[in-house]
C-alpha cells in the first residue's frame, strides 16, 4: 500500500532534479546519505590512544613541539615528551606521553562522531615522578571546551610504580567529527601529567536510547 506513493515521490523528485529543482532535491539527498553512512556506534572512535606510534627511542623520549604529530595525534600547543619503552612504566603496552615537554603542552586528535550520541572517554593518568610540582594538573577538552580537570600526586611514585589511575568523562557529540585534547595546566615545569590508554567509545546505553527515540523528531 505505502510503496506506490514512495516510488511515485522518487520518480517526481527525479524529474524535478533533472529540471534543476534544487530545493526539492536536497531533502531526498539528505535522507539517502544518512541511511548509507551511519557509523557503527560501538566502534572505537579514536586512533592509537596508547601512543605506541611512532616508536619513541627506548629508555628515552622524543620532545614534540606545536604542530608536530605523534602518530594520529597532533601537539596543538606548547610541547610534550613522547616517552619510549623502558623509560618508565606505561599503562598500556610500552609508550606514554608526558604533557609537559620543557613546558606545558597539549595533544589533540579529531575523530568521526555521530551527532547527538553520548561518548565515554577513558584514560590512564599518572605523573612524571622525576620533578615537581608534586601535584600535576591538566584538562580534558572537547572541541576546545574543558570538560574535566584532573590532578595527580606523584608522591612516592617511581619509574616502575607510576600509580596510574583510570579516569572517565562523557560528552555528547555535536557534529560528525569531534576534537579531543589533553592539555597540561602544570606551569613552569618539565615534569607534567602523564597520559596513556585513551579510549573513546559510544556509550552503549545512550546509543540504545537514541536509537529507540530516533524516528524523525
Ligand atoms: Ca601506551
């Protein structure tokens, strides 16, 4: 019953499109693109949240300055140290990032998201135990806006006992891509917060809720 009017509507739009009916053709195109390009909501969204690429020098580090990449990440302000295998314990696999190089820095990655979907960011946090201040501070930003401030106290921590803690924060995507940043707010130091094992996942619960509510609201 409902098929015939739909086919007729498509045929009509086809005719209008051929006659350069831009205002009529646009909605049809929108519907077509959203139905074919919907990303898998449970996929990991971010690339190399473990900072394993490229390989930093073992038992040492690479200082990375503004505008330079660390694999899929970019240093978007200041400078950071990409820590190689063996210099200190990583939270996941071998490498990590000290968000203070010679001074505070920021690492940033842009990745595809589905607007309206809630995403959970998890990451491992520690600090460069080799120098003060004792309490390292930093911030998680989404699209340039701070969504979480974090602190980590290095008291008693060592290269083999970094004391990583898991942190968690959520955000609702506003666009088809989202920019995530981790910024040090630890001033005047070459010893900053350390991050590793960054994972971003579409929140299963809210995906289900969103999917259930998605008709044409
Ligand atoms: Ca790692």
